[in-house]
C-alpha cells in the first residue's frame, strides 16, 4: 500500500514537472517574440529619426531651386525716346526697358518693385532732365511713404560739371549699357538717389516724378532704376 502511494506521488510530480517545462517553453517563446517586436520598433524609430533629420537638413540648407528663387536683382531703363512730362500731378515712372531682371519682382508695366520676401534691399535711381524751363524732381517711395526727394532746377542753379562736358559710359563687353553726360550751363541735369530699405514681403518700392517735372531719355539709357536683395531676414 505504501509503495503504491509512493508511485502515485512520483507520477503526479512528473506530470507537474512536464507542465512546468511546457509553460517555461511557452514563456520563453513569448519572451522571444516580444523581444523581436521591440527590435522591430527600434528599427522603425531609427528610420523616423533619419527622416526627420533629412527634413531638417533640407529646411536649413535649401536646394538649388530654393536658393535661386531667393536671389533678387533688377535694372531697368525708362525706354523713353524724348521727354516725359510735365504733368499736373505726381506720376509713377514706368521703366520698361530691361537690362537685368533676376527674380521677376519688378513690373515693367506698373513700374513697381514688390518684395518677394522679407529682407534688406538696396535701390538706386538716376534720371536725366533736359529742359530749360521745367525742374527735374524725383522721389523714391516705399508703399505710400516718401523715402527721399531729389530735385534739380532749370537754368543751371544746380549742376555737377562746370566749364566742360563730363561724359561717362558703362560697358558690358563691347555693348554700351548706359551713358551719363554732364553739360555746362545746365543743359542737362541728373536726379540721382539711393537707399537701403528693410522690406516685408509684399512691400512696394517705386520712383515718382513730381508734378511740373520733366524727364528725358534715349537709346543710351540715361534714366534707370535698379535694386537688389542684400540679404534675407
């Protein structure tokens, strides 16, 4: 009887042992499966970090196309052949003859430059007057605000050259880009001005010919308006 009881206990212990081993194996399999899932998640997370890094890099270092669109520079002549003005009120001078236009921010239809982005820009105008009876008064505007006013009066009260003619030309290779000539006795007069401006995107800059003023130009491009982006902000 005692032997039978011992054998029964041994059988029961063997069954429990097999169950424990089976559970241990199952547990190990579950543990291994969980570890593989973790490794896969780590790989996915690393891929996401690489994607974020590449996105940040492309944002900080713009590609060739974005870099090109950030470049802004223009230079236009009036395209006039003769006198323009005088007028009874102020008028915007429209510069129609393109010399250089990078960025397409200047309109030869309206004569207005529109800032494509926030930044510091430089503008310069030079207009020629050829009248013994009308002044040459030119203003540079930012939106509706007058930035500067340059006025030349007839009869030679104000002139840059005395006694003889001063004639200077700008050439690109063998091509004359513009001609600046000063004559004695006020026969011709120039209104020249420039300014460095901080512009917001959409700000407008343009040149205004004041009332009772007259400007002159011909194929030599005496009257010009230029500007360019110094640096974005």
